[in-house]
């Protein structure tokens, strides 16, 4: 795809920015830092490097345009949630490390808002919190488990448990049995954020070359990023392509590209939003294993996102995978099941895109000084805020800053690779279908997930 970027998502269509690609790389050149990817991770890394060291020569290479991938297609959640839950982090790295990540992510949500103010980025940032809802009795035990997790790391003051009546006062969701309210989440217009961030990087001297896919990279004595248009050599190269890193032969099994899909309503009148108590911009999801996520745009549209389309053999990423009509139909129906009063509402947009899932669900934010290669990846769909943390972590690691961020466990974590095909395909398809069956059975019978099935072991994080 080299044109029609506004058709990629509602966000890119409505970001009020010229989507004409910037000039591509024109021949080989040297830099101080070469970055693969002009999505959130690459741009935040460049931004914080240049803010601390304005003299640096930072070059970003982007295969399409800034924000083309998940950064311009997501659900608009800027959440303190992390790819790996506090319980998994505590089991792997200890309670203190889990609490440090938890606290860093809360600060990160506010940091994104601060940068929007500092750089004049109108990203429709609004910090109204997040509601994790149990729809049906079978989802209530999942809320109990999350509460126990926060108590374990000393973060039980972070959330508020709501009864069914209290939940309906926040948002009137049909069948809600209770919820957890997390205050540290904002709703954003992600394309306005990522495109505004690209402008901020350029104002600080960074160079963004679009329509320039990276075909290979190397670390060692002479690190570089290779493209068909030339090579960028730099003492430091940053791999910030998230799911798209799986398209490089050397990283084929590093992350699993999983597709997620979104439908969006027409703008709803204030009285219709008031009828379901959605007069704020709180974001919402349920405890379904198949994952759902809802948000409300600044102009009164409701976004309903979810997974469910199958993984594609060989970690394939292709434009034809961006649409799944059966999934779109299911999401539209789900919105009406959540909010029966919205029966007959019009839908104006539907789109999809891929996110990157690491084998152990723990994101990586690492710099190997010996090879000159830095990377951050594996957000499992929670990257809007986590990518900002990645950018600050990588900037501190690269510059050698002595900050608390460089002590976070992700900086020393080495994740496992995914299995080779066809085992990767078979296991992922099994997990996808199994999760849907468990959710359907729970809604039908009221039976909660046991945590002991093969599916649940495959997807637990």
C-alpha cells in the first residue's frame, strides 16, 4: 500500500494531517541512531533521545507512513495495563519488580498527557479511567483474581470494586454483575498522537524517511539498517517494528502477529449516550478470554474492538488480512447485546490490524551495548502507553542515564522464540478456537473458566 492511507482506519482518516508520504531514503548515510519503524515505539525513542541530546543525528526508516501500523489503528486506550499482568511479573521477577512496573505505567499515562500539552498535540487526551466489567456471573471470579493480584503487590488502593448497581451508574451495560474501576487510563485519538509526535521529532531535528522498508539489520562492529534505497549505518540501531518485526528473517519467531478488529458507530446524540450513562470517555472491557475493548470518541462515537479472526500461517501480514467481515458482524452484534437501546444504530467504519505477542507475554525493552542493537516489542495490544515507557527506557539505556527506568525487569529480559511452523499455527488456532468456546459456554451455562484447560494455559498471561 502506497496510497489511500486515510482508508486504513477512522483514526487516520480523521487526524487532520497530510498523509502524503515523506521523502524516502535517498542513498546510504550515517547517523548516530538509526530506528526501524515510525510508530509509537520508534517515535517515542527518537523524541526522548533528541530532547536529552539535541545534537544527535537520528534517522527513522518507515515502510509506509508514520502511524500506519498498530499506532494508527488501535482502540484509543492509553492504559496503565501491561502485556504481562502483575501476577506473572511477580512470579518471574519478584513482587518489588512487579510493583515498580505497575507504578511506572501509572506515571506513563500521565506522561503521555504531559507531552501532548508540551508539544501542542491535540490528541483528544482525556483521563477518565478504565472499567473492567464482569458480564454474567461466570466472569465475576476473574475480577476476584485481579483484586488478589493487586493486593499481592501492594497496589490494592489502585482500583475500586463496584457492585452491579454501581457499575450501571458508570455505564449501563446489560448483564453487568460488577466491575473494577482503574483511574489511570486515558482515551486518546491515536493517529493524532502518533502524527503529532512525528512532527515533534522533526522539529527537534529527527529525520523520518517513509516508503522505506527495512530489509535487514546487523549489530556488531558496524551496525546498520539495510533498505532497497540504501543503508543507514549508526553505532546504535533500534528495532521498533512491533508485529512487523516478524517479517524480518532474523526475527521471524520473536513476536506473533495477531489480528484485532474494530467497528465504529456514527456519532450518537447526547441523549442517547446519556441513556446508557456514557457521558464521559471512560474505556471499557469485559473479562472475556477472547478480548473485547470499547472506547468513546470525542465526537460521540462508540468503538467496539475484539479479536477472533484466525492467525495466519507463517506469521503472514498482508492487506487482505485487515478485514474480516464475520468478525465485524460479530462485533456489531456484541455492541447491541451490551447496549440493547442501541439497536438500529448506524456503523460508519470497520478496520483491522495486527499486534505483536511475545511467547511469554512479557514485553522487552533492551539495549545490548556490545552489538549496538536496541529493541522494544511485544505489547500484546496494550502499547499506546507502554510504548512511551519503552521510548524513555531505551533513551536512558542508549545514553547511559542512571535512572530508575533502566532497572525495570524488561531491560534484562530475554524472551523465548515462538515455535516453528506448523506447530505455531496449530497451537495458536487451537487457543483461538478454545477461548471462543469457553466464552460461549460461560455465557450459556454460567460456568466460569477453570484455569486448567489447555486453552487457558496457552493464553494465560
